[in-house]
C-alpha cells in the first residue's frame, strides 16, 4: 500500500472509502506514515487509515 500511496502523493486524487457517507473524496494525499495518510481537501485536512481505502484514482484534469 505504501508504494501505491507514494505514487499518488501530492497529486489531485479521488479516494473511495469502505464506510463513507459520500461515494468519494476529492483532494491530495500530503503525507503517509505507519498506515495513515494525511488527506487535504477544500474543507481542510483529515487523517485516514489506509485499511479503509478501497480505491485511489488520479483526478482527471479538464483541458481547455
């Protein structure tokens, strides 16, 4: 999991979590340590246990 997280670090991503009120969370993974990530969104930062992450994908960038 650590290698996957490092691949997506500091890029806009969409996380899908096991038990989430919403289907996905958009933001950036800013750090990883001991199975936890710090995830920055428009509303602030949160710590997420990597065991609850189902899917990580890079957010598509709209081209003009």
